[in-house]
């Protein structure tokens, strides 16, 4: 019997954009009432994970994607979901290395055991303290069991008088390195955070037994399930995009994509202009229009893969935190501005908490024939900046002088 020929559908760039935006939750209207835990869960069903980052120039990165999709929500929703637990409001999220440091649903913990085993196998300089001093690993675990949830600094003090023999001391850097090693291999997790400091605890005191006690999946099965989650979150994507979402190994990701295509969960498609094979999740929606308005932090899952951002939106984007100030093009911490289906502007943002102002040192319009009119971009961006300032507890927005939108935006905010 001749092999079945699979027909590859063609998608326009606009259809691919709308599909990606809908998959990330931007086709849904923001809640009109104060967002609740149910709204948070809905966003997580879309994004699958939220990346963590310590930069706090405007707002910490894990809070921003929820603001982009829900508007002004109480940040306690995320804090409770990720770093506290009660019978009435059980923990929803746990920290682990997914797409960089992230919070993922507690039910997904078993999907990362293959990665824990991988980290366990490493013997390089980053794990040297754990490999060379197994007694320190035991001491850290015992101290966390007694003191947890506890930060690395407190552990360093608690273990400062212990060591390799009479009078020996564990070095502070060694204690921190062992904590990070144990976090990577699943021996410790984050019990809670205090001013963004990670407080370590034992997984059995954080993760419900129904998930912690699940048998380890074969690595190929875990990869396939993570690619499935990537496909749900992205809507339409290349194999590289799907792999990047959870930072999966090349061979495992390719095998998983092939199996999901064979099972009919992924459909091969050709997106005009992409120049490479793409895949659409069978349940992905392609709405006729996306009436979105959102400021996107640099670590939002819609745009964190810069090559995909350029393919989807014809928008070249690089974070310039590590670029010397005189060489920055747009600014230190720049948020793209999504209006309808396009990234129509970008603004450099800084929360000046001492002055009570959301500062916008630079504001720049994006060119393009199908972008919304300039006047509309200015009006909508002014409203979104005002909303963000209010959400952050700031009294107003102050526009600087950089960028071709600065003058008009300042006038709109008077």
C-alpha cells in the first residue's frame, strides 16, 4: 500500500499572528471585575509557565505577563499560587528550570525529573562543591529539614561552624552552590520567597504527595508531553520554537514533534515568509481579529524567543540591559506595546518609587503599512501606561525626551 501523503496547509503571516496571540490569551477580553484565582488559572492554561527574573526596574518579570492579559490584578494572586499553601487555597505553582527559572503547575513537577537526573550527572565546576563534599550536601539537607523554609544566607550562618574536620568551616560560596545543586536535582525546592530571596524547603513539604509520588516518566514521554504543552502555548510554531519553550534537547524535541504529528495532535503547516516548517496545534484557534492592548515585558512568553518575535511581528527586539548606555538604541528595559495584532510601539520603562512615578525615558513608534494610526497608538498607549502606573501604586506617568512618540505621548497624558 502506498504511503499516505500528508497535505500541508498554508497560513498567511496574519493568520499565524492571530493564532499565536489567541494561544497566549490575547484574543480574550480582560476581566471587567477584579481578577480572581480562576482568571489566573485561565492564563496558566494558556502560557503553561511564567518565567522568573530578578530585574525590578519597572516590575518583576513574573508579575508582568498577568498584567498584560488581565489588566490591574492583585499581585497576591500570583504570590499565593506560587509561594503559599492552605487547605482553602492550595498551592498551584512550583519553581523549577523550565524556560530558564520559572514557575510551573505543581502537576508538571514529574515532567522535569529527566532534567533533574541530567543535572545530577554533571560534574563540572558549577557542581564541584556538591560532588567534592557530600558531607556538606547532607548537612544542608539536615539544616533545611530543621529550619526550612530558609535562605542561603541563613544556612551559611547555621553551617558556618561545621566542616570537614576539627575546626574546619564550610565556605559561604560552597553552601550556596550546594543549595542550587539540590534545587536543580530536585532535592530542594522553593518553599516561599521573601523580597524575592529564595527560601529553600524540602519538596515533600511543598509539592502535594499525589504529584511528588508519581513514578518517573521515560524521558521520551516527558519530552513529548512538554512539546504538547509548548504547542498549546504557541498555537503555531517551528520545531525550534517548540523546543525553546522548555529548553528541550534537539533530538528529543524532534522525536516528540514527529510522534505528535503522527498522532494527529500537531498539523504541519507552511506559514508564508517563514521559510521553515511550522506546526499548528489541532485545537489552536485563528480568530478573525484580536482586539488586544498590552505592554509586554522582555520575558513575556509571547516574545521571549526573539527570532520568533521577528517572524511573527516583523519586530526586531533585543534587551539592552547589558549594552553600555551610549550604545543603547531604545533604552535599558524596553516593553513592546501590542495593539490589536501588531507590536506598534516600544517604551523604556522605570518605576521611580521614591517619586511615585512611572517614568518613560523613551517612546518609539514602529513603522509599517498595516500598523494602527499614530494618533490611536498614542491614545491607547497613554491609557495603558496610566493603568500600569495605577496598578503599581504610582501617582502618575512622566515622559522623557527620547523617541519620536515622546512629545505626543506627553501631550496625551497632560
